C-alpha cells in the first residue's frame, strides 16, 4: 500500500500521529490529495453498512480505516506473510478492504477470486486503486484500471455486474502535483473532478446473498 510520510524528521508512528493531529487542528488536512474524495465516499459507504456489525479484513492494512471505524472485529494481513494472490483464509468476513493494494499485485484476478471466496454471502468488497499516478514500486507496481476495467476485473473474480458500483476522481492539477511527490490536501486544494483525468478509481462489490457456502 502506498504510504506517504509527513517528512524525514517525523519517523515514529506516534510522532507522525501527533504531527498529523496538530496540523489538522489548524486546518491543514494531512490526507493525501489523491485520496480525499475516495475516502469521503468510501467511508460514507462503509458507515451505511453499520461497521459495528462487521467482521472486517483489510489486505495490507493501514491506519486510515481503524481511525475512522470501530468494527466488530478487524483483521489485517501483511505481505509476504500472507499473499492474497496465492491463498485465502478459512475465516469468512462481512467486509474486505483493499486500499491501494491491487496495483502492486502480479496476479490481481487470482487475488480477486480469493477475496470473493473469503466473503460471507451478502458481504462487501471495497477496493481503491490509482490510475493517473506515477509508478511506485512497493515492492512492485504492475497494474492500472479505469472504472470500466475495475468492474471487469471484479466480474472475472466472481462478482455479478449488477452488484458492482464504480467511481473515480481526479483533475489535471492533481496529476501534475504528483509527478514528483505525494502532496497533502493541505489548505484545501481543488477537488473539482475532471472525468478524463482520474487519479483514483474505486469500487464497491457485493457477493450475492444466495451465494453457496463452502
């Protein structure tokens, strides 16, 4: 998962969190500019699912989702200890999140099928990936999808087309700003959407409630 830093002098997680809270308190939003709209929409979607009722899995988990929600249970995987392209857990989940992960996978369709397998019937998958963003190996960088392409990937993974909703956001200013660095939203940069310049693409997919169980 792509993770920008708050600066070379802010090294520990606790220090980064203190700086983040201090900057946010004076109106400087430390969220990556490319992710602001995506997080707003994804967080609103998850909130509508009543997160306190959800057993949740995050592939290559970060801190953004656990800061926002108090899930019934939360499990995070880490690569290479868990390889979503090559394995699925026996446990089943109500919600699976892949935030800035699938662009780094060699075999994203295999990963999507493993996600589908690990969802309970009626469970949801939230996936977010960059599009017009420079290559960033972590440890590799393999894939980019438009909204249509992401829907096709999810359909090939097992999700019905009618159970997939896609969205995207971006503008030329944000594309240019990310040529050399990962700028923060800061003092409220433009969130105007130019559909022909998507920086971030995301989707919500639901496994059919009547899907057979193992």
